[in-house]
C-alpha cells in the first residue's frame, strides 16, 4: 500500500503551495461549457468511474473547463455498473431471504413458505444501478461537465482521440489529462471465461438461475461476497484458495474468525489449492486441481465457476506508448506524490496506480488530483483508507494489522471487545447470528495513538468510519474511550474495545 504523505492537508490550513507546482492556468476565470472538440479544455478525463467522475465534478467546481470520456455509455464505472453497487444489492436481498428462512421464527414471525424470485431480485438490483448512473449524469449537467460517450486514448500529450459510441471520432484538446480507466478482472491460465458457465464477477451478477453447484476460485473479497450470495440462494458453493488462509490482507485473527463463521454457514473451502485447468466440454464443468505446494491432482465438478483471482489495471487501450507514459513492473502507471506521470501534464488515479483497488480510494484521489491541477494542496492519507468485506457478518478494517506491527517491530497495546457482550447485538439476535465477531483496536504502546482498527460484525462497514475519522486526526484509544456513545448501540462495542486498549472495558 502506498503511504504517500502522512500529514493532513487542507485548503484551510495552507495559504500557499510551492509556486513551481501551479499549472499556468490556475488564475484563469471559469468559462461556460463549450464544445470540447473546438475549445481547449483545462482537464480531459479518460474514464467515468468513481475516480474519473469525481475528479470531473471537483475540477468543474473549482472553475475549470472539464470533459469526461466514458466508453461504457453509462457513468459510474465498474463499481456502479458491474461491481460494488449491484453486488451489494444482491448481498442485501439474499441476506433478507436467509433471515426469513432461518431467523424470523426466532423473532416470532412465521409464515407458510418463502421463495426466491430471481428475476425480481435482479430487477431490484438493476433499478438501483439505473437510478445512480442517471444521477451522475445529472450532476455533470449541474456542474457543467462535458460528457463524451466513447473510448478515449492519448493522441499526444495534449490530445485525446475518442472513438464515439455513436460512430466517428473526436479529438479533444486539453491542458491537462487525467487517466482514470480503472481495472478489469485478472485472467487465470487454463481457465477461459465465457461469462455463461465460467464467469468473472460481472457474469456472477447476472446468472439466470441458481446453479446447483458453484466453485469460486479465489478466497478474497469478491469471491467471498459473491459466493455468499449464491450459497444463500441455494447453491452448494466451494471456495478454492491458493494460500492456506482466506483474505490474506486481513488481520489474521479476524480472518480466522470470518473463516469459521462462513464455514458454519455451509460455505465450503479447499485451502492451499491450485487450479490447473477447467474442462467445459461436457454438461458439467470439470476442474483439475492440485495442492499449491505440489501433490496429487483431483477433479472437481460443478455447474458454474466464478473466477475471482483479483483485478489488473486497464491500461492497454489508453495509447500510453504514443506519448511515453511509463508503467511499473506490475503494469500500473507510475506517478509521483501528486499523481503526475512522467509526462508532467498527464495524471493517473484509481486502480491504474499503486495502492488498494477500492472505489473510495479512487474518489479521494480524484478530488485531490483536481485540487492539485487547480493549484490547491490536494492530499490523500493512504494510511487511513478503510476496507470492507460485505459478507455476513461484515468485516471492516483501517490502518495496520497486528502482523504488520509485529513485522515493523512496533510495540502496541491490543483491545478486543466481542459483540456477544453488546446489548444491542443481543436484542437483535435470534439464532446467534448478530452476536458474532468483535472490535479489535491496536494502539501505540508509548503514545496510545491508534494504529489499526478491525471489526467483524453486523454493520462493521458503517462503524469503521468512526475509526477512520479518529485515525485521520491522530486520536488515541483514550480519546475514543472517553467519548460518550449512545446506548443501546452496536457502536458501544467500538468504544469498549478502545477502553480495553487504553485500560479495561466495563462490560466484558
């Protein structure tokens, strides 16, 4: 993960920045939106995903003439169209179905039968996506951002050639260019994705029926989330993971608890397993697998295979070679601490550059990059970017893991508070599902400054924001421990974990 700066910057705290970093047009007046092909733009952005569309709006708000180019024909990128948003819709719907099956009776709610209407579930998902994509178009109009539908690539350091979706081409001239084309699913040797039976995360969002058996290749965020959706809806799901544990970037103690919880939900795992190939010639798919460390091969059968082995930067259609933009050895675009590539007026953000491939990281970079182009001190604190796995229970983290602190030989105090001792979790619970998990806090042994927070439990993704805010402003575990939290709430467990790190908890 890219550390970048560690000092909090804001326009209110800095009166000036180094004059050498100011683009020549910083002091220019704002102009009304004009045709991007005839009027030179201050900023042209290739990609309308979380990084690109946010950069476009922010730059326009700062008085710059902006054009955003998106090849999908719908704004929002992978996240909104075939990623974060539709997957969370299915996760929520499938969780409601599972609660109706297994938890409602414990709350005194009974009924004769509950069924899955997959078509209706998919329509609800699509409706959420449609509303949000149209909403971004409305924001573009509100902020006078020119929106061009087509595939853009660099023609020169100040020109973007666009193959328009409606036919023809258009050249957009710009003083500055931001590359924000995101990422795509990584392929796996010996596994050909057809998005019908062998699917990426995109295909897994649009299956026409619940498969009897599904094999998920990859025990990371995407694999666990989509595997959970189809397992809840009735599929027999097996997750294959090359390593000997799931979600390797997670704090190991939390990852182990998540593993046990998912096993109890009948999600099956084969850890330390390598996929050699997939035979799709028959009526069922046959996977040849072997131990990661070598050993005897075996064949597994299923109806659908989900390949969830990560993502890679989407750089191959950007025309980088035409202007000499450099890549690193991981295929990412090289940038400095101000998002500049080796071509001084060309910037890159989001999944194209180093750091976690997260939509909110790209959004923050979009804002910061636009501010820098406008001559302001844009900044992203890479030490305080939260991450969330939207399984049930959810897992959310920000900052360092216990393993990272040990490796860095940083002395720390640890505070843990389980949800089984939280009053709100108890009131919500019927079958033990709401009292799973814990809040774990890691604080510097000498200064008490919070170094990492890890949550496994219901609404962990919402609670982690308090942790990110505390860490952004250098809070100690005592600061949070002495902050009043409403009762009864799940967030009281958050406070109690900080009490445990600083001194002792009250309710455990």
